[in-house]
């Protein structure tokens, strides 16, 4: 069979996989979306639920995806076709590809803003402005719809360039350099933020939970945020799992990625909230929380000019390693299932995203005609992907592993055919088979009914 002899591209090293998977997980979801969700959902109470979600559901779901990917050596659609031929299971893979495409369409809008804000910070255009002016500048920028679209296009092109280069020479090479830089910059910013006057109040908001704030809305938001932040439920990790060598340890990869992602989200919280409280910014400021608060903070800080540039470069880097993974899911599907070459697959996926992306960016203008069910196209896509499609995908993935593929296959793969010890495999499989499907379903339905 000629097609099987063709060697698939893959990750060259263990650290490369972790960097790429963590690169996918760590992104605007941690630095931009996590503080927004935390601010809107009661602060520390949200954090607590979020941590429970990532530990008890995030790790098992991630391991399930890596397992499906490596076992099948296939993209997210091909994986289900191979492991469950002649069944309806590949629909889960198709849903993942669609979800990747939809997320990329709105994610690239915010990614584009990071480029605008790099330019603004280099031009020192935040200098001496108060919060009200920064807010109206931000709104004015959204109203320049086509400017948003152009930045979005630039970002899609950048992503397309890396993905076109392939797995080892593109994704792995860039992620290995970019991820550690990001961590270092965030630590420096965190140290600066907690030493600001009044930082304590922000830290209390982040770490002192008020349990009465936990309700269905908080649960579904934390679940959606957990899945979004860890890139779960749509096949990124199935696709990346298919590039992992048979000799690598899947369980420790999943633990490392979850740990890295959670540390970065917490660090982002430690940067944003003390600073926001210190300067009297409402933690529920939503989109503006990062894009207005950060320049405001740096405005009033020694060395703020440089820090501000670094921050937005950091945000762009974090976004890029995530958009790469979103695009890779779509491109891997087109190349392997529709048999187009990588170049054309990348072009088609990028053009498609750009077309939908225009509506997303233009939906943020005042009096925009682009709304769906009373929400802007941007909010509608964010909601439907993070709070509906990802949890749903997650449920199907764990049911597939727990009930269709079963324990023997799972144990074989996580122990590398018995060569590795995997002390937690029984507990993790129990969660995959019973707890995760139940918990995600209950939270998902209670969120829909609220
Ligand atoms: N996990 C990314 C973030 O937190 O920014 C976003 C994302 C990437 C979501 C890839 C889903 C995905 F498949």
C-alpha cells in the first residue's frame, strides 16, 4: 500500500511535542480570555472551579485525544475512520475540523489587535492618556472595521506561513523558541504587578473565593474556558498526538501541558488583577480588561514604554502558536482526507478563514448588521465553540475511548506496549469511562438550561 509507506511528518523530540502542544494550549485564552471570564464570573470562585476542571477533566480528556491520535496515526477525521470503520464516529472528527475553523475565524480577529497594539505601543501612542481616552480609542479602533480585517489578514498569513512549513520545520521549531520566551516575560511582568500599590486587593480577588458565587453560569464558563484554554474537544491534540513517537510518554506529556497552561493562566491573572485594582479598573471590563488596562498600567510605570511593547509582542507570540494548531487541524484534514498537497490545503484554509473572519471583525463595529441571535458574530462564535462544541466534542471523545476502544487498547498505548510504568492509568481510565462523560454532560446541560 503506497499510501502507508509514505512517511508522515512528525515531532522530532519530546520537548518539541510539549512545546507545540503547550504552544497550542497557551494563548489568548490564557492571557486575554481567562482574566475576562474570571472577572465576569466572581473572581476566585471561578478560579477554584476552573482548577477542578483542568485537573479532573482536562488531563483525562487530553490523554484521550493524544491516545486517539497516536493510535490511529491520523488527522482528527481519519482517526475515527480508522479506529471505528463504518460507524458514525467520524462525525466527531468533522465537528472538530469545523470547530477549529470557526475558532480560527474569531481568534484571528483578537490576534490581529495584538499587532495593532504593538504598533501603537512602539509609537508611544498611549502616553499620558487616561482610562476614558484609552477606552474610546479602543472603541474607535473597532469602528475602523477594515483596519481590523487587514491586521487579521496579516495574522492569518503569518500562521499560514508556519503551517505550510510542516510539523518539524515549522510548528516544532517555532514553538520551542517562542514558549520559553513567553514564560520569562510573564514572570517579569508578574513581579512588577504585585509590587504596585494596592496590588493586594487584586490578589484577594483572584485567590480568596466567595463560594456563594458558584452557580450554573460559573460552572459552564469554567468548563468552556478549561476546554478552550487546553485546546481540548476539537482534535488539536488528536492531530498532534498523531505526530508523537511511539516511544514517548503520553501521560507525562498531558501532565506537563496542563501544568504549563495553568501556570501561564495564573501568571496572567497575577499580572492583570493587581494592576487593574491598583489603577481602579473594573475587573468586569471584558474585552478592554487587557487591551486598556495594560497600557494604562505601563503608562504610569517606570520603564512602561518598553514593558508595554514586550507585553503585546508576548500576546502576539502566544496567539501565533495557538492559531498554528487551529490551522493545522484543518490542513491535516484537507491533505490527508481530500488528498491535496500542503500548500494548497493551507491556502484554501486561510482564504476560507479570511472570508468568515471579515464578518467577525466587522461585527464589532457600532450598529453592525452582522449579528446572530442578538449577539455579534464574534460573540456568537465564541459562545457556540467554547461553551457548546468543545464540551460536546469532549464528551464524545471520552465516550469513544472509555466505551468503544476500551481499557486494553488504552493501557497498551499509555504504557507503550508495557514498556512504561503508568501508575495512574487505572484512575485516569475510570475518569474517562465514568466521571468525565457524566460531569461534562451535567455541567453542559445545566448551562444550557440556565
Ligand atoms: N488554547 C488556545 C488558547 O488558550 O488561547 C486557544 C485554542 C487553540 C482553542 C486551539 C482551541 C484550539 F483547538
